[in-house]
C-alpha cells in the first residue's frame, strides 16, 4: 500500500519543517488538495500553489495533485508547471465525457499521469469507459471540501466493485482512496482492494508520523 499525505490541514507557519518531517516519516507522495471555492466551499488555491513552490525547491517526493475546481483546464495549466506525478480531476466537474477526454489528453501530452476522482454519490460504473486512458481512480470516501471528516462506510463497496472490474478485465489502473482514513479503517480499505491511500488528519495529528505511515502501509 502506498501513502499520500494530504497537506490540506498543514499550518502555514513552519510548514517547511512539517513537509520535511512528513518526508522523513516515509510518505510516498504529497497530496495537494486544490479547492476553488466554487466546486467546493473552501478555497485553497493560493495556499496550495505556495506549498507546491516550496516543495519543488526542497524535496523530490512526487506531488499528487487533486483538483476540486470548476474551471478545470485553467487549474491544470497552473499546476502542471510544478511537474507533479499526477493531476486528478473530478468526473463531476466535466460537462460531458468529451470534455473529460480533452483534459485527460492535455495532461498526458504534458507528460503527467492522469487521475479521475468520483464523489461518494457518483456510481463507479460511470467511469468504466475511461479506465483504459487513465492511471488512477481516486475514490472519495468523504464529501470533498475539507479534511478531518468521518469516512462514509458505504463507499467501501465501490472500491470492491471497481477492484473486481479492473481485475476481471486486466486493466492497468491504480485505485486511490481519499478521506477519513485512519488506523481503525485502513484494514477494511486495504482488503477492499485499494493501492494508494490518502491520509491527512490521521498522519498530521499523530504522535509519531513515521509509525502511523508504516501502519497505514502494512
Ligand atoms: C477532502 C480532500 C482529502 C482530505 C483528506 O476534500 O480531498 O484529501 O484532505 O484529509 P483527511 O485524511 O483528514 O480526511
Ligand atoms: Zn484529496
């Protein structure tokens, strides 16, 4: 299991030290939660832009960018400059499949991996036809918009359904799970078939980040 640490709840003051500590604790990725105040209520655009600027000067840990925005193409363009490992867009932010495919193509043409994220209420079958073209499906286990929420239990079935479909059809795509993940539910998430987990609060608030990340990975 790989771990992407969400930086949404990292305080700005001495954030550089926090990023260093998270890297030393063994995170595989820094998960960058970009919110525009329209697709979701919060706006983290300037904070996340600043964090990406710092990160690109101090670390080589890959950036896992999660766009929760309405004007997707302009945000893709502003975050592609940080040369992230992947940019993940929301299925629900596209007018139609064509637009989604345009974004997928644009991101791949810029040598960046593509993720598509689905909100808790979106059925996983909706994105089956996109699977051959993307690298990651980001299954939201909370309503996007803020950290520190309780994992929505019913979303775990979506991981199982998607895992079965991917395996039955031999498709090369990662399942990443995001929201409310902690040491109490990680076993269930793992058994459901996820490859990567995003965790914010459970890592940032933990006594020993290294131990927590190791337990999430196990
Ligand atoms: C929510 C974000 C998640 C969230 C994860 O909109 O996409 O990445 O920050 O934080 P926790 O682990 O605290 O739920
Ligand atoms: Zn996220």
